[in-house]
């Protein structure tokens, strides 16, 4: 049954039901089922899940962690404004929506939830950009739709400067 927005978005805990989660990509399903809790516990990733009020079933999730990149990996126009040492960034490593909810704006809702969290974190810790890894061409198009730009050296990796997010005021 499609979700009525807005969903509840909160950090993943053991009480969330994940066994039936299916976004269509086994790698992203398996991560949620087998790896996500451990990653969150070890603070190597923050995992946020969406659920409907009154249910513990996960309908979508995303992960955030810290990363950095070299200015050499950026397009020339962006690179020339940046220093030669590693550029701090946030990584949206995974974003997935259960098939039952795809096409009903939950992916967009989760992406904007991530934008808010990263903007908030960037008030305390310098973050130049939000980086995403697109698992396939569909994901690439989805992110480009929201203004993400491609890295010069890794076509499946995209970024959006925090400056752009601030101007969007998501
Ligand atoms: C990609 C994914 C997260 C999108 O979530 P969703 O809930 O289906 O997407 P939404 O309904 O929120 O779509 C929001 C917008 O993105 C657009 N969009 C959605 N999927 C798209 C796609 N594959 N290509 C281009 N645009 C897309 C929609 O048209 C919509 O545009 P609008 O706001 O102008 O109307 C979801 O389909 C998914 O989990 N796919 C499998 C896993 C995956 O590929 N994850 C990607 C990151 S690794």
C-alpha cells in the first residue's frame, strides 16, 4: 500500500522490520538486512529509515557518513576554487525505497531529509559538498534531476556543493 506522506524518518534500530524490504537491488536490500545495524553501532555510517505511523516496517532508507576527495577529481570550473589538500564532504552512500512506495515521492522526501541533516551538520563541521554513489543509470538520472554534478574521474559518483543546497533552502 503506498505511503501517505510525510513518513516518520528516524535512526535505524533493531525494532525496525526489514526482512521484507525490497527496492529491486539485492545489494541495497542485503545491506539493510545484514550490515546496516553493525555499521551504525560502529559509527561508520548513520542509517535513517522511513516508516508509516503505527508500523515498524522500513519503507525506505539512506546512509550518511564522512568522506573527502581531491580537487583533481572535480570538473575544472569547480576545482580551481579549492585548495590542494583533501576536500571534506558528506557521503550519501545508499538511498533506497521499497518497491511498494516507489514513484510516490518517498525518494525525494528522503533525499531532502538528508539535505537538511547535512546542512545542519555543516554548521559545526566544515562540509564542502554532498557526494552520492549512483548504483545504476536510473539512480544517476534521479540525482541529476536534483542538480547533482558528475565527478570528472568517476562517472557514477556525483556531488552537490553545500552552497547550492543553501540556495535551494530545501
Ligand atoms: C531511485 C529511488 C530512490 C527513487 O525513489 P522514488 O520514491 O521511486 O522516487 P520519487 O517518487 O521520490 O521521485 C522523485 C522525483 O524523481 C524522479 N525520479 C524518480 N526515479 C527516477 C529515475 N529513475 N530517473 C529519473 N528521475 C526519477 C521522479 O520523476 C520525481 O520527479 P518530480 O519530483 O519532478 O515529480 C528508488 O526508485 C529506488 O529505491 N530505486 C532502487 C535503488 C536505487 O537505485 N537507489 C539509488 C541510489 S544508490
